[in-house]
């Protein structure tokens, strides 16, 4: 008798629900090379999820910090020489020690030098490239269609997550669309950076990068929906988001998940 295999995303809500518990149990260390304006919020989001953040950009010590971390985030938001030098050391350390690292190529659509550096980093094997549609178009030099995202993922042997009203996650063979989230998330500085950091943490406790990425995005989106229920605007939403993530329950994740 022929049976039909379930779609690869069918158990993502349960995985995301379990992921929250894994993070709190294992308390992964996540080193973040991120925007100067994003460091505080990103650190608080990681702490709320049960993780241990670090943020140094000193070239003298970043190798030690990354070497002792469980995951690395490289965010290009503040593109200065100090961060560029630190990024090279951090990525080399992560590659040497087989530490999963995430590339968040912020604003590569704004300057060709930034896009060129991001392409160099993609060539160094990030486990995930997370970006929006405009950034993808600048990096890949083609619009962010589902086919283009899948082909880019296959070509670079990385998971690609393109954020938007609906987030798309592809490893070239599997794809998931995640519709969770709230418009207020786009009105808080560093929300996207913090999301990439949370996914980096998920990559440290889940061996399948595609599943880890989708689960992390799902957790982040559900927390946003819960936070919006009691928020009066962007400022109160930012605080409520950290609270929502810190108290996120498995049942809420499963009930609210919108994954196709």
C-alpha cells in the first residue's frame, strides 16, 4: 500500500515548541558581531530565550570569545573597519572549530562595497544567510522569488531565509513559509538583528539547519504576536516582546503557528 510522506514542515510547530525548552536547558553562548544600535536589544532577546550573549568586537580577543561560543552572528549593519577586521577573525575561528555561523547582510542594497564584502563572506560558508527581499536581490543579483532563493541556497550550500510579511526558508530542496509576526516588529530598531541572533542560538541545539532556522523564525513571530496584544505602540511593544519571549509556552507556539 502506497503511503504519502508528510510535508517536511508538518512538525515544525512542535519542533519550535521544543526548541524553547532546549535553549533554556542548554543555555548556548552566542557571540554577536552586530549593529552598535542593536547590541542592547539583541542581548536582552537572547537572555530572554535562555541564552548567553557576548558582543565584543576587539580583534585582540574576539577569537577567544568565538572559540568559546556555541554559535556566531555576523551582522553588517555597522560597517566600519574595526568590525570588518573582527569579522574575518570571527569567521575563521568559527570555521576552524565547526561553530555554526549566521550572516545577516544588512543594507547590502545600499552600497556596492558592502555587497562585495557580503559576497566574500557567503563564499566562506555561513550555515545560514538571513536577509530581506531587497538585500537578497542585491546579493544574488536577481529578484527574491522562491525559485531564486532555492537556487541560491543550493549554489552556496547554505540555508537562506528571506524575511517579509511571510518569511521563506529554503535549503534548495525544502521550503517553508512562516506567516507569524506583527507589523509592530518592523517599527522597533534591531528586531531583525535580534531575530538572526535567536536563530543562531537555535542552530547550536538542532543539527538540521533548515529546521532550526524555521523553528527560530516561528518562535520569534509568535512572540511578536503575543507581545502586540498588550502593546500601545513601538516602545511598549519592544518591552512586551522580551517579556513574551521569556515566558513563551509550548502550547501557544503550537496553537498560533502559521507554517505552510
